């Protein structure tokens, strides 16, 4: 887990101010990862236990980490914007993370859980600074992900009760390489008691694909 306290930060997305938590390794510049949380209208926020576990694992590997609240969540301004506004928030988070001297802005990762996965896989293929993309129980867009040649990780729970797992796995496996599709036996959409397994898969993926230093 995270060894020292994260910084509570704010940054702008258009004319909105968003809140987040930032972890910067003591030695840099390092690669970094932005994490997107589950659906804002169903209680999702940056304090979600899966999001926190992923952030902790990434930090323990020496990567910079930014988790943040989408517009309308917590102290972030604005209201839910149907997914498109949230994609703008993710782009703003990437820009903010890249702005730190301690971060190698050209080697960023983008990760999302559930709805956050949909945002990550929608934004990541189009953002030049994003070198790898990961999703936990992600909702999957078809385009532009179907044309994405960046490393991609898809982590599903075998017993997911929210998304059709077999269909999602088949869709993920049909994506262009490089890609990795992981199905965790016994895990469901909410990862109760299994969140560490998902976090480790994500941590291993980003440590391999973007490294820990720039």
C-alpha cells in the first residue's frame, strides 16, 4: 500500500475544478497512472476500495498515481455529463499528472474500474501521452478501442453480475494485440475480498509496460 500520505489536490477540467489524490515517488522522474472510478450515479468515487487498492499497489511499485473524482462527485464541481464530460475530466487528469516535474509525462498509464474502464478505454487510444491502458470489470467501447495498438489489460471477475462476462471477454480477446485478458475465478463485479488480486494484475501490467522511471 501507499507508504506516505497522498496529496489532496485540485485541477481544472474546462471551467470546472476537480479534486483528487496524488502520490509522487520520492525519486523521479517516474512513470505515472491516472485511475478513473466507477459510475458517479451509483455511488462511485475515488475512495472506492478497488480504486484505493490499485493506487496503493501502483505506488508500492514506484509509479506516480493520481486518482480523482469526476465532475459532480465529492468536492468536484459540475454534474454528471453522460460519459462525455467524464472523458474530458480524464484528459484533464492526464494533463495535470504530466505537468509535475517528478513525472515522466510521455509515459503515462490510464486505468479504470467499471464505468471508469469505459472512460479509460475511450480516452486512452486517442491520447498520445498514454502508453498503456487497463480496465477492471470494464464496460467496453468498440471504437476507437478496436483500432488501438497500445498495450491493453482487461481484468474480469468470472461471476460478474453486472456485465455479460462471456461477451465482454470475447470482445476483449478480439481487440488488436498487444492485449492481455484475465478472468479471476470466483470474483464478481464488486471484487469483495478479491480486490487485491485485481490490483496486483494492474500493478504488474503497468510496471511491465511503462516501467517505474522515465
